């Protein structure tokens, strides 16, 4: 029996690559930041800037199970690519920022795209399971001028559980944010999640402008959020990513967080269990 089937409260997480995760809780299935470009193909990041993919996704769109919703942190080509735009069902709910929602509805025909402002919520249900998605703060750029050029980004707080009663599992997904003071509110409102999924990579634009967390910032955010476990993603997949996973692992070691890091690499699965246990499991998520 699949470990995320209806008689289990474990969350089955499959790391497809970049920031793309397949999350299954009981019968409910959620996909994050769909990026299915192949090695050597280019993602469009806006204003003529392209980045070449260096890795293969662990699954193709045709390999996915039936989805209940997509969670999209922002509208960039390495998070919502041309394959997702062409082949995902237009009837699929896409939970994202107001900026991305307007474009998805008006330009691409995803009429059920939902735009959440910071701290707004949206609930996805299937059978006796649900996930409550709360939009968390995020900032894709430090320099005020660059903020006007990059799309708005959100983090996500996910609470999985039955339709009635308290949530059983709580995840924080950072989205493509940098460290800034506004993230402190996450720890106050959502203390001690079971798992924090951190978008790293130290993405650097021409001119040396950092737009995603490097290893040092990732460890700082992990200290701030104080999760039971930490899963690094969004590293080593594109040419614009300049901070390797080893940089984060070294910073996590210095911060005393090494025992919390989940070593789930591209293509692997992890089970997140009630009470904070997260372990990597072998084999495909099928």
C-alpha cells in the first residue's frame, strides 16, 4: 500500500527537481512550482534573461497522478514553465500571488487560479483530507529598483489534516525569498513546523544581484523558523544558481542544525510523519 494512502497520516513528498515537489496526503495531491524543462533547455526569467537547465526532472508531466491543486510561489520560467502552461488542465486550481493569478486567468486561461495576499488562506479538500494554504511573506530582491522588475513572490504555510479537528502536519515552503525582517512574522504565527522547505541556490543575476537565498541566508532562515526538519531545494538546477548545496550544509553545521537537514536529493522521496519525524525512503513515488 502506498504510504500516503487514506489510512496514514504521513505526508509523502517526492522531490522532482528545482522547487517542484509532489505532495500526497491521504488521497489529496498537491504539486508545487511545476518545472519540467529538460537538461539543456532554457527558462525565461524576464527582460530577455534566460537560464539553462543543468538537471533532468525526476518525472514528466505525463507521469503525474491526478492533481487537486498547484501551489505556485511566483511566475518565473523555472517555477511555471512552458510545459506546465501548455499541458496542465485549465480547470486545475493554482494557488499563487495576485499578480500571477491575474496573468494565469487572463492570458493562459487557468480560470481557477487563486491569488492570495500575505496571510490570506485557501483550503483544498479531497475525501476526508484537506490542506489549508496560508500565504507567507517573501521578497525576491533586496534592492528596491530590482523589486519592481521581478514578480512578487510568496512563501506558503501548509496545514494537512482531516476535514474536522486540528491539523496533523505543518509545512513551511519559503518560495524564492531573500532574508529580510518581514520573515520574522512567520515564526510568530507559525512556530515550529514539522518541515521547512527552503529555496536556496544563491540565484545571481547580471551585475551580481542576489535574488534567492545562498547557504548562509538559508541557515539563518532555518534558525528563525525553527522547524523540526529542513529540506533544501532549488539548488544546482540552473546556470544562474551560484551557491551549491554544500554551502548550505556547511552553514547548517555551523549553526547546529545539521541533524535537522533531510538529505532528500533530486528524484528521491521523503515521508513526513506526525510528531516531526521526516525520513528519506527509496524507490519511485508511484
